[in-house]
C-alpha cells in the first residue's frame, strides 16, 4: 500500500457521467442488448458516501506472474503461443490526475481467438499454456504494464457473419464505487474495429478512438515484444473546497 | 480565446461480454491456479461485528428469463455504518469486514448469493440519514454499461419511508423494486432489467 498519510482523503463527489459518450443500454445491432436494456429513465442524483467510497486493493495480494499472461498459465519452461506484446499506460481521472492504487483486471482470447471458457464453442484451438487472465495495480504515477500475446479475432453469433476485432477486456477499480468501469481495448490499424456491433454501440467515433491503443514503438523491447499504450480515464472528483457543509463538518 | 479546462473524457464502457468470469472469477470457470482465490468471495471475517445475513436472488431479462452469465458486485457499510475505504472520514470501519463482494451467478440457474452483515445507516450529503442499503453493480453480456442500483431492507419500513433516495422516485409503485423480500436474516433481491417490474437503476 502507498503511504497516504500526507494526502487528504478524497471525498469529493464525482463528475456526472456523460451518458452520450458511453454506449446507450439499447443498441439493437448488438442483439443481446435488446432484452437486457432498462427502458425506464435512470434515477439521477448526486453521489452519496455509498458511491464516493470504494474498496482498495493492496499490492501484497498480487502474485509474481499476475501481470504476465505469457507465463501465468504455462508449464515450467514453456510460454503461450502468439505475438508477444506489452500493454502499458496510465489510469487518470477526468482532471488528468493519476489514479494511484487502481486495480486493473484483464482477460482475453488466445492468439487464435479462442477463450478458455466452458461455454466457448469456437473451433480454434486452445493453447495449453495460455489461461487468459491477469491483473495489476497502478503505481504512484497511475502507471501499469503487463505482458501478453496479441489476441486473435473471432466470430460470434449475432448477425450471420459478425466477428469481434482483436481486443482485451479491462475491469477498473478507482477509489469510488461510482468509478467502476469495464471496457475493451482495441489495436491500432485493425480494420475490423469499424465493423463490430459491440464497438458501434458507442455513438461517437471519437469515443471509440479512445479505446484504440496505438503501437508504441519507443517502448517496444528489441528482439522481444512490441508495446501498445492504453491510457484509461475514470470519472473525476469535484473539489470539495467550497461545498455546502453542515456546521461541525 | 480563453484558457482550456483541460478535462479528459471518461473512457467509454463496453460490455463485459460472456466470458467476464475468465478475468474476474477465473476459479469459477475452471482456470485454477493463477490466483489462489477469486476476489470478493469472502466479505465477513469471523470477528466481524453485526448480524450475519444472506442475500440471494436472480437477474431477469425483459422476457422474464434468469440471466446465467451476469456478474454482480456489492458494496456496503459495516454494521456501524462505516465504509472500509480511504475516503471514509467519519471513523474507522470494522477491519474484519471488507464491505465488497463479487459473485458470478450460477451458470445453470442464474442464482446469486452473498453472505454479509446488515449494514448500519449512512448519512446523505445534507445530513439526513439514509436507510440501510447495499449498493449493487451488475454487468453481463448485452449490458453495455454496468448498472448501479441499491437494495433496501423489508424490515426497515420507517427508515425506508424517510430515505432521501427512495423519496426521489417519482413513480411510487417502483419503490418496491429496491426493497428486498424474504425474512431476516435471509433476504431475496431479484433484479429485473426490463419490463413491468423493471428495477430502478441509478445514474449516480
């Protein structure tokens, strides 16, 4: 854990979520959303302590290979098959401040586009040395990194011929329960991004581009792995300096 | 020209998809050995204060079918009404209670189950007291952005009547969608994503 003794606790309410930037609940191009989308208006109100607070996770819970998907499910001396990559970036809030101690969990298909899951039926082969999950916690700068193989694209039952572009799923814990976020990272230059009904559930092209990680040539490790950079932005907090407060608070 | 505010946009959400378990509860989907235990499995230590309760239920889609690939997280105060979080400034929460739970619904039945303690009361920003409640967050294939809601307790009728969030619900028949059924200490909280019984979801 970080020493937060010199920092004021974060107690500000979060910026309102821009619901036009996120995908709406009902996106008929993605068929499963049709019966899983609330139809009534969300109840909007300012955050309370129940949303401003959230669980924290310490670095001590991490295993040595938690951020190495090439090796964390591999037999000793072996490694996962596929294009070796490093994914790295920072978790920031909407004010541009680093989010320290954020828990990131990620999961993905293997290099052939096959998930290790009992409900998965795609005919591509499993890789015995690839599990497909990892996790890490951001450092003082909000930075994180993990090693994996580039996941393959795969077909899925939606339209007659829909394919998911290569992607990595991310789950992010900031400091408040209202910041909770799950998203997906895509890869620069992949023409399949723009054909995907799940990607296109996001109405704004600029918002989609926020999910596309560029090839980071500078951080590529010679003779080893290419690097992709993926920064993640969580909801920002209002300054609490002039909030109305009851006497005694 | 004026200065720029320089704010960033929040990263847009994408569905958790059908294989969320690989990432968040790998031991449930037969990926054993990477993590010793899935996060959020145990909320309550032996020495935790407060009365033990269970919360069970299902998540139903708009056709009334239980969803079998949902993942639910809950977040709540301890028995004294304190959150186990650095942003809790009113006191120190029970160290034997995490306040946070995660559950992948059963792949065959869609049932979920949390073992926790009954939360204490937490103040609303204006100082009024909120009724005891548990925050829920639901993700699944077909859910494009995680759904926030709350569960309140059927044995807290007076507190529920005075609760500032419940009071904001315009259509009073919908208040009941946030109040669990069951008999203490076993509560049942069914979540309906759509339809006549649609749960009140929060933009909070």
